C-alpha cells in the first residue's frame, strides 16, 4: 500500500482529483541602464497602485470577515507611501521599475521578519504584493490560481490571501501547500471556505500538473499518483459525507443529549446566520482598523447594536479591542517593541490608554440596554488574576452583567480556578495559547508542528480550564481554530468545554461529529489524546477509538 505524503491537516474533509500548481512568481528581466528615472518611478507607482486597488476590490467581494480584513490589510501595505519611497530610492540607485519594486519589497520584508509577531505575519503578504506589482510592470498577467477548465486540487508553495479568499469552490476541490501552519492565512481561509486543506506538506513540491492525488484535510495526508477510478470513488464518498453533514440541523448536542452550543466567530453583522445558536467571539477590532482615531462612542453603539439586535435572547460574546504593538493602531500611540507578541497588546493597551477601553465598555453597555440579546463581554490577553479582577470590576461598573476573559497565556490557564473566582466565564483562544505555550511564532512555517492544536501539552491546559469551570459551575468554551476541527471537537467537550465557537461553514461538520458521540465517549477520547506522546499519536489514538 502506498504511503501518503504528510503535512498538517488544517481544514477537514476529503477530495481527489488532478493536481495543478500555482504559477511561479514572475522572473525579473536582466538589469539594464535606467535612462528615464521619472518614467521608472511612475511605472512602479502605477503598478503598486493597481495592486492596492486589485486587493481592495477583492476585499469588497469577500464574504468572510477574516478574509476581508486580511485583504484590506494587504491593500494598505501595497499603498503604503514608505514602500513607494523605498522603490524610489531603488530607482535613484540605478534600478529599473521591476528591480526597484523587488528590492523595495525585500527590504520591507526583512524588516517585518526582524520585528516578529504580527509584523512577521505581514512579510508573506509582501511577497504577493511584489509578485503582482512586478507582473504589472512587465505587462504580464497578475499571478493567480490556475484555470485548467475542470475541477482540480490546488498545489502551491504557499497561497496569498488574495488567492485563497477568492477561490471558486465549485472548481477547486482542495488545497495543499508546502509551507504554512495551522494558524496561517491559508488555513484560516480554507476553513472559512469549507475546503479540505493540508499545509506544511514538503513532498507536495514534487507533484506535477495533472497528477491524480487524494487529500485528507483531517488526517493531513496527500496520496500522490492514484488512479482516476480511485479518485472517482473518493469523490463520491466525500460527496455523500458532505450531504449527510449538511442535512443536520438544530443545536449542538451529543448523542446522549448533552448540550454544547455551537457559536459563531464574527467580525460584524454580515457574518451572522439566521440559525446561529449565538456568537462566541465578536471581534470588535474590525471597527478600529484603518482609522486615524478611535471610533466614537456613537459609532460603536451603532455597530454593536446591529449585532445584538439580530440575536434576541441568544448569547453574544463581545471581545474588547484586541490590538496593540503586535496589531498596531496609530491612535494608540504605542512605541515600537523588539518582541511585539510579548508586548503591550490586548487588555494591556489599557495600561497606556484606559480611555479606549472605558469608551468601548460604555458603548457595549449602551447597546446591551437597547437590545434583548444575552450580552457577554470578555477581554483578550489576560495573564493574571489581578488583570481579570480589574477588567471585571470595570465592565460591571458600566452595567455589563456577564464578564469573562480569554485564556491565551499559560499563566492564566494555570490559574484558571482563581481567575473564575473573579469572572463569570472563560473562553480559550487556542492559537495564541499554543504560541505562548510552545514559544513558537504563529506564522513561522518551520514551527508549524509545535502549533498543532492536538499537542497534548496544549490539551492539558485546556483541561485545567475545563476542570476549573466544572468546579465553579461556570462555562468554559473554545473560540480558537481548534473548535472547528470535527475530530478534535469531541475531545474538547471531553475536556470540559461547554461551548465551541467557529466560523459558520465549520458548524455542520462539528454538529454531526458531536451528534454521533456520547459525553462519555468524548471523555474517553479526551483521555486518549492527553495520554499520547504527540499530536500525531493523539490523532491516531482518537481515530482508532472511533472505529
């Protein structure tokens, strides 16, 4: 039996078909003397402007909030005057437009990588901007996904957000990339689109166009060189499974009736669904991005009211502004930091400017009073019991009845019992909790295995929080990417999670997975995963126990 190539499964599901690769980046022409510097600068500026507009148009069409935010951020980078300034310096040094763009992007890319954290995350975006701008200068088609004229499996070194967010899911069957990690843009957007995806699969580099492959986005496997009839069989089985999963309706519940609300992660009212059980993560930072100043109290009340009014009687967990030095907002006036992921971010920004948090809490409270939603509020990046207590006191002073914190830092997980004496609930952000537990940058492709949400050490921290919740009689949920994995979801329930929050496309598969298992079965799977030596063994242990 053939051994599959292995990577990280980041979006569940199976698919099979012929593979086609993303086009390689445009090659630079040989250097030639610059005879008209002004013309070269003009060509480069027009190319960057065209890229920015292209990305902005794609952002406007993106249905998913995260895709929209990623594309908008990328468009801002392409339009950044500092990038154009670097290109102008390249031309002044004797480079033609294409070479000046290449050098300018490389210079900013290195600076972002050196900054780490959120800035390093943007470095990959610069590669895409470089490729598109160079193509525009050379008069080549803007790089994009292949169009073989029939359904196929897309294989790439990595995918740019603009490519992933606008994929035609009627044609692209699955994604396989050589780089990336479980929290990369490709992974996040693949889950949002409901496409099976495997990242960090180095053997994908050898796959030639037209080769028939099978992808298992749950197991992280790529089977190369299958027969067409085998692909057809896999496709039919996967189709029947999708239909079975999609046919499910109603709330999240295990086979023996244990309720597990399946909530949505949203950025605005546009991401809501009529049948949503509620919202487990309302990211308010989208209201703050791309602005010179903080949104006014009235603007915030209006934005929060739209969401709360759409869900009368249902839970809406509003997360206060998650920004700071690793997610820079100019009006916060925060200085540059050498280690931004470890710096002033999340709730910590209130140390420098408490007024932003106070205004936001006042606005959430005002919207809450005007609606009938079950409004919960929580703070990101809480590390200590004192921080949790301080936030709870502040939120309650504004009249908000249900206050919680996100568990993203191991210190907070270790003291979950004490934290729950101060707040009403916990919500675990598995992406950041993994990053800080393993001291591994979320965007570092070489460290993707450390960021696997199946890491037993991470699951042990989740269990600590679940145990604390049971002891206190208070809810503890997961709003990180791990909740969207239908194989991992029963494990999380077995660890004591009382709700799971995810993007809307992930709900049917998680609902179906829970409905097939009792609470006792979930707890058995949790024990098996905790006892495993590593993430692969944990998956295998849980998969074996389902047979």
